[in-house]
C-alpha cells in the first residue's frame, strides 16, 4: 500500500499543507455540529467519518475519499436542514460562547425569584386586561448587549408600576421591547429584526419581532397584543399563546435552565 507522499505527482510540502487544511476544516465542522445540533451521536458519527477520510487520504485511497466526502456532505446538509433555527443563531454569532454565569448590570444579583416572577405576572395581566401592547424579552445565556444598543438604557428594578409606565400609550418608550436581565430592566424601546418566516395567521410587528429575537438567541419573550390582550411566548422561533391563569407556570418553565438531552 502506497502513502500519499509516495505519489510522484505530490510534493511533500503539498501533502502536509493539504492534510493540515483537511484537519482544520473537519475540526471546524465538528465545532459547528456542537454549536448547532449539540447531539453527541451526530458528532461521534462525523468524527469517525473524519478519521476514516483522513486515513484514506494518507493511504492515497482516492475512491474511499470520494465516497466519504459525499456521505459527509449529505449528512452535514441533513443536519443543517433539521436545525434551521439553531443554524441561524450560529450564523449570527459563530464563535459566541454561551455561559450561564450572571452578569452584574448594577442591581443586586441575589434576589427573590418568586417575587420577581409575581411582579412580571402582575404587569403582564394588567397590560392584558387594559389591552396595552407590550413586548418583554428576558435575557438568558445569549448576550443581547449588541442588540440593546439601539434602545434606551433604563437600569431600573422590575416592578409592575415601571413596566406599566413604560408601555403606556403615548410615552416616549412604549414602542419597541423591554429587555430584562435578572431583576433589572436593562433597556427599553429596543427594536428587534422581525422574523421572515411565513405564518398562516395574521401577526403584527410585535409578534414578528418577538419571534425574530427568539430565532437568534435563547431569550424568552412575552408579547401582549394591543388588539385582543392575548398573551404569547416567543421561544426558539415558535409562538405560543397562553391564558392569564397559565402564564406564571409556563413562564417559570421557560425561564428554568433545562439541560439539553443528548442522544
């Protein structure tokens, strides 16, 4: 069996450069698979295929390289198709590192979570009953710092009174979204890029903006319709309507940090 560097048409320098490029490309694809699919089985299969491809290249097995390259490309295409929502997040920020570590924006980080959620529930139900349009985005692991630059810094504690005041029609800040981190309203009048996905029903600008931010981050967004008072959650590119009675339970479930199941 001949090695690739024993081929008279291949210089040793070209072989080394080609091998380095192949290793780097496959390493980046494995990083891409981790960021997008986060499924161990997918990465193991592609990792084994990568090792076989590199071995075939070293031993100058041209047909094996072609077959493995075609299979790898087909599998990668299937992963992209099956994870379109997560793929958009990856494209928006391919080298971001998600962390659950809290960020100190100025308000005390140790707080009563249950009381905070009760305050949010009170504000949302009041807005719903009054049919005042609102959009509140709760930052989790994905930083929204760059997106918040188009808004107005608030840095105020989360209370029903402040939220009601911000979204009251006619105020300077009622258009756009409020971004909340922990127990602090970080910014108001923040505008998100709306989703481009087609929907069967009629969705206004607030709902499309909420879905848009959920497609590029793990944030939880609450939307209150000014026409009907309906309450909806936008998470992972999907929109879910809830009743006032179920709001707190669903909100707590979305805000909880669930570990991603791996195959």
